[in-house]
C-alpha cells in the first residue's frame, strides 16, 4: 500500500509540473502585456480561457497554470488579428479572461 501511495504521489508531481499548452507558431509574436503597455492600441476582443488547475486531487503549480492560460490567450488572439493580450481578470479555478489588442499597424 505504501509503495502504491508513493507511486501515485510521484505521478501527480510529474504531471502537475508539465506544461500542456504550447504557443502556436503563428502566436509566437503575440505579446503578453499590462494595461499601461496598450495605451494607443485598439481592443479587438476579449477571450476567456481555461486549463485544468488540478490533476486528480493534486493542485497544479500556479505558475504553470498562469503560463498555460497566457499561452492559450496568445493562441486565441491570432483568430481576432490581435498582437497583444492583457489579463482582464485574475485566475480562478483555472480560468482567466484576457483583452486582445491590435497595437502594430501592419
């Protein structure tokens, strides 16, 4: 029983530290900024993204969850022709909202 418990803890530790959401090639140029950085930019949309914040009963690393949410927002911004995303809410249960902006005049 002890060996099974240790195995489950090890699996949970490894999977909770994995980053599952990668930035697409198209979204690699989308910046993550704050409100002060987007003065003069045009807001084009808002996206709501979510990722798992737990694996089974184990909470995932908060920094990993935040990174994945930002990566997902960057990926979503491409479909709205955005080049910058700014968090518009805090992270709650693996969910967050981002405003999408068009800053570069291409």
